[in-house]
């Protein structure tokens, strides 16, 4: 399982992880090697959980209780989510509803939110955090910014020591006779800010127990994820006629819905789209998931502007300085013969060869040994920034010349010259994972025991990608 990145190499900043909408595919750019780490996990946990048992009162008012001075009724003439909401008529100075929820212990940070529709009369919306016997505290959310429209109001609260919250009220301060509505109570823990509203009646969501009487989640796991065997990962490049398979993702093993791939061949400086499609044990295909990402190209100010990448040994890949362009040659494929009795020549022709060129690159003295290993490592991929308008090219170097620069060759570096004669992209089917500086051998060298590995990497995806994707 060769993977990514040289542990000794300094990271300027942690890689930015891009995630597909379903959460099944994650990608991170490996800037040191201009590659992309891809992690597939069809067993993603729910993206949001609502602890309120009956948050939108779609059927009845069970698991809700009157709070403060109010008469309440479930109405279907107005709502924010679904077809029903709670209408409150104040009998005092404030009115509201308590929404029962799963017990939340002391020390837990709660994010509570609800949609309200209030008249111009009255003042503030607040939330009361309670158990069956008493209110622990009240947190004011504020004055709704508009009247007679649905508005989401939210607060944050930490459960005090020795207390448990098992219901949260949303209330509105308004004199007797004030009428207002509440809907879509969302009670969450373990989040930084309120999630999009969830209840089990919504598409992509599910009740965790009895409908309208239990917590609910936005489900993100792939149906039948445990039966996934492999995953096909493809890449779609700008202007390409269609997607192409990622070398280590055609197909990648993903037993139980978990697998990884590494793409060392994405074009530089342009957005690409990765799509992962799972294959079940019976050979059928599951729902795809996709994301977009861009691998940075060398900046115009950078002198090392040509990437030479080894397909078989990506850890040898390096950037070198592209010398003055000498132009390209597209060889004709023709056979000619004289025609008897005609002044014209007969020509048989085929598609012309892809343009080839002779390239000179400048290699620093400290890099020349790596360059010598790279240039003889088999199939290479040459890549430059988009502004050069030179397509990516696979090739196998033929003759290579070296010329030391500087007086007596003791200063500067080397000018190396070779031909780039493009070949078709090598086959990708059933190719193993290859990525720079990370493999089982690296794991053995870096960690003395399995316990040390387990203590460093929380998930298999994290281990397989050296922590780049979790």
C-alpha cells in the first residue's frame, strides 16, 4: 500500500480537505508532489442529528409541553417545514412550547434553534433549558429582524454541573392575546454552529426510533455500504471528451466501503472533477459521488517550471528548469509512389504523429543524482503551467546528454537534453497504489509497534494517507 508524503518533509500548512456533498469522497492536494490524495468511505456518519423528539409537530403535539402563559394548538394553515406548526396565544407576558429531547448531560454545549413567526407587537425570543421539574437557565436570542415572516432564532448553552437537560422551550415575550407560531426546533450537540434543519420526514433523513417520537438524523451512509468490494475513481479534466480512470482507482479495493487512491497525473492549475462509483460484491454498481479540486501549477515567478513525474516510482519525481523551447515536430506518416501515365504522385497517409520536441532542462548540482534515477525510471509524465499551452505528455526518454555548467563544471549545475516523444497514457486497470514517500515499509521504519501506529492514526484512511485525509 504505497502512499503519501515524506514524513521528514516540512508542511507549511495542513492540507485543505475537499469533501463530496454526500461525504463519501474526500480529496487533499499533496503540494510537495503535485498529486491528489483520495479517500473513499461509504460509511460516513450522519452529517447532522436533531435531539428533539417531535420537532415539527407534523402529526400531533406529543413530546411538546406548554411553557409559560399560553394556549396552544397545532395548525396546518402555516408552517416553515412540512404542513404543521404550533400556534401560541399568550395569556400573560410570555408564551411558548417545550420540546422534549434526548437527555443532555452536564458540561455539554447545546446549540438550539427554532423557526418563529411573530407579529409586530412583543419583543424578544428566548430559549429556556429545563428538565421535567425546573428551568435551569434562560438564554435570550433577540428580537426577530422581521415581523410576520418565518425567521430562524438560535442560542448556545452549556449544561451546568449536576444538571441534565431533557427539554428546551422556545418562547416569545408578548402581552395577553399575542399570537405567534413556532416550528422546526433543532437541538444539537458537538457542532460549531446550527446545522440545516433535520427531522425524519425530510428527504435524506431518518428517525432513529419511532416516527415523530425520537431523535432524527440526516443520513449520509451509502445503502449497502458493508457490501461494497471495490470503487472506481475517475477524473474529468477541462475540455476532455470524458472521464479517465485514476491509475490506482481502476478499480481500488474498498472492502466494506472504505478505500483510497492517489492521483499523480492530474493537470496542473485547472479544476478537475473526481467521481467515485462503488461496486458491490455481486458486481452491481452503487450511487456515485463527486467533488472538484485544483492542483496548483508552478507560479510564473518560479524558475523550476517543468514537472517530470515517474509513473512507476513517483517518489523520484521532481521539478526542473525548462530551457528555451526549440519547437516541436509532428512527423508525417505517408507513403508515396509515382503514378504511371500521370504527372501526379500517389500518397497514402495516416494520422500524423503527436508533436515531439527536444528539451533542455537545467538541474542543480544537488539534484543531479535524483534526476539520473528519475530519467531512467520508465514512463515519465511532463507537465508545465497552463500558460505555456503545452499539453501533458507521457514519454520514455531515449538518449540523454548532460553538460556541466560553470567553470570546469564545479559551479552551477547541469544542462540535460533529451527528447519528449509522446506515447499514449499507460493502462490504468488494476494498477497498485503508488505515492511518494509512504508505504508499509515506511510505517515499519517509523513505528516500532502496532500500538504506536494505532495511537497515531485514528482511522484506516488516516493511516493509508499518512494523516492527509481522515
